């Protein structure tokens, strides 16, 4: 049965009014053409997969002998994003860059608490799971109070201040790649963060030692050198 002309006009008027009320009271318009993102949280500082970021490297160029790390020059693409849920509203967001580095943003309830950049300096490939487990439980670089690395002394950041060795910090990371982004990989980290002071610059440099378990037979140990940054040190596009 058809709709009478007067009834059709009334229906059109009601549809228009509903749209006007949605706008007035905050109703959301449908965006069927926009793909849903695979994560339910906002990414900090406008960073995104396939975006770009550049670092201010003046302090490294001016004092190259003081640093162990070198941040990559120029604008870096972001092919991969890693999310680490630390619970209680705390999270780490890692934006992996083209040149073996990543930008790490720590957040609390969505607010930025800290920014670090890390550059991968060395990679060790344990031959099997048994060797990987031995590294986690026995190697001094994953929990000793202080270690020697790259000709410098580094001091443990976490754990009991007086203990000679503490267990590594364990956390899971979910990796996203592609455009639009999709969940691409998962891994478990067994990590320990070390720090050394650079007195002449009144700055600190970090060393993150991580045993990465991709399971069931893919294992790697990475050494990443890091530094604290702020938003003025970044150019995000």
C-alpha cells in the first residue's frame, strides 16, 4: 500500500526534526564509510601508524662524546604501533620507526605522563627456548644491580635497592600494522631498565634490556638505548 502525499511529507518532516535534535543534544551521525580502529583508546600526541616523527638532535650533535645513543635524523615513518596495558589506567604506547628506533609514550587515564625515545643498539638470538630461559633467570644484564655495557656502567632502575639481582619486569605487548591498522602480533617481554647519569649535561641515558618471547620458537634479546624527551623535541606529522 502506498503512503499518501500528506503522510509522506509528515515522515520527511519527522526525519529532519530527529536529525536536528540529534545535533542539538549531541547525537552522533553515522560514519559507515569510516573503518573501525582495532583499539578502543586514543593514540597520544596525534601519533599514528603511517604518520611521521622527527627528533631535535642538536644536543647529540653538540656533545657526541657524552652519549652512547644516537637518535635517527630526519622524519621517520611509523610502520608499527605497540600497546602495553599496565593496568589501573596506565599504558605504554610504542611507535616503531623506520630506522631501528621507537618513541615510547607513557599515559595515565589517557594523559601523557612521560616520553622516551629508544634506539636498538644490539640484538642477540638465543638458539632455543632453554637458552632463552637461562638468559631470563641467570644473565646479570636482566636484573643485576649494575652492569657494564658499551664501555659504561649502568644502574638498575627497578626493584629492591640493595638486592644484588631482582627478577625482570614481565609485560605483554600487542602490535598493530597496516592501513587501516589491524592487530598483527603479540609478544611477552622480560625486561629491566638501567640508567646512567651524564653529569656534564645534567641528563640521564637509559638502557633497556629485553628478552622477547614471540612463541612458540621465536625468541630475541634486545639492547635499546634511550633518553627522556618532551613535546618540544618532536615534530609530528
